[in-house]
């Protein structure tokens, strides 16, 4: 019941990924023409976390174990000048105009806990063979139940502009309008649709069955 209460009735239930920069305004126009309220688009690049406060993850087994999936796969990195409504600043400060293009980073609290880092510590990344080191400027709490696009790692605008990027967005689509997705994919055949609604339906069924089993026990 608590899980269901946390998910808003109009929470995003579809994600679009792999949108190219040239397509972003076209996709936005397409959604507007089909009566879908203009969603926010976020740039995205993928990079691998390589160092934590100067310690190389690949040569530090204990650090690699605590980092877990943060080190075993590429991370989705993004940038924005506005703190989203479903993000809350816990430590540090948000970007100022002077931070544009600077090697600063904002991380989710779970990342800080797993890596054992805080404000002023550094994180190193490898992005398409190019490495860079950034300083942690803030730690955020993310309300993942919003089901909106969110990122463990955020940068100020201007720092990652030279790297190839794609865009991601999320929006709510009523079940009786699913045909819109078919039209969208036909027009933008490189764009991938992630159907969160189907996943939520499966989770609801699973939770109902687990709840029933617990009641029987």
C-alpha cells in the first residue's frame, strides 16, 4: 500500500532514449502535437568510474567491492543548471553561474555512501578513452518514486559539451493512447521506448501475490 501511495497516478510510464541532439526538438514537437504535455529532455553521456579520491578502482579490490555496479558498468552522466523538484540538496551547494564548465560534480547520497566520499573528494572518469577528474560539490537525495529521469551523477552545464551525447525523456501516456508510440517509432526509428507501465503492472501483480502469501502464513 505504501509503494502504491508513493507512485502518482500521472507519474511517467514511458521513457524515450537514444534521441539525437538534432531529433530532440522534433520529438518534442511530435509529443506536443499528440497532446502529450511537454516533458523535460536531459542530455546523456556514458562513462566509466575509474578513480575515487585518487585511488584506482581496478587496483583496489576493497574499493571495487564497495563500488559494486558503479564500477562494473558505464554510468549515465548528465548536466543541468536547475535542481529538479524530486531532488533535494543534502550537503554542499548547487551550481552558480561561475561553475559553468568547471570540473565539479553532484552525486546521489547512495553513491556517496558506497564510495565513502564527501564534499571536496574527487571522482575520476573515462569517457570514450578520455579521462578527467572532478570534485564533489554537492550530495543529493533523489525521490526515485517520481519515476522521472534522474541521474546518480550530475555535472554543471558546459563541462561535457565536447562529448557526443544523446537525450532521454519520460512522460505519462494513458493506456488508450498507446498507438502514439507506434507512430513515434516509425517516424524516429532509432529512438527506443521503455515501457515502464508494463513493468509496474508486473510489480503490482508480484506484490499482490507476496502480500497474499504473507497473509496466509
